[in-house]
């Protein structure tokens, strides 16, 4: 009725041991922007985690999200520095 695709064929041939280490490793790598946001951009963690779900399908969006996740403390430091020196950003 349905023809199996190449991905389905590979899944059918994979062992349970392979899937037990591959799926968690895949999820850890897929959600790297969210893990980075935990440490660097906690105020936008929920938004980054939500955006990470579709962004993982596009490498450009995924790397862009890593940039957003890393920029949180940098922007806060810059704003604090400018406020301490009486400058406006």
C-alpha cells in the first residue's frame, strides 16, 4: 500500500541499542540554543525554547537562535555600562 522511504528503511534496520544513544544525543544537539539561553539569556528562555522547535529544521535559523541565546548578558552588560557612565544607548 505505502512504499517505505529510505528513512523508514534505515529506522527498521537500526537496533534498539543504536536508538537508545542516538535519540538522546540528537535531542541534546537539537536544543543547544535552549541550553545556552539557560546560562546567558534567562529572561527570554521561554521564547528561545519555543522558537527552537521549528528553528532546528533550518540551520540558518538554528545558528541565529544561538546568537540570540548568547547575546542576553552581553546586552545587559552594555546597557549597565552605558547607564553607569551616563551615556544613552
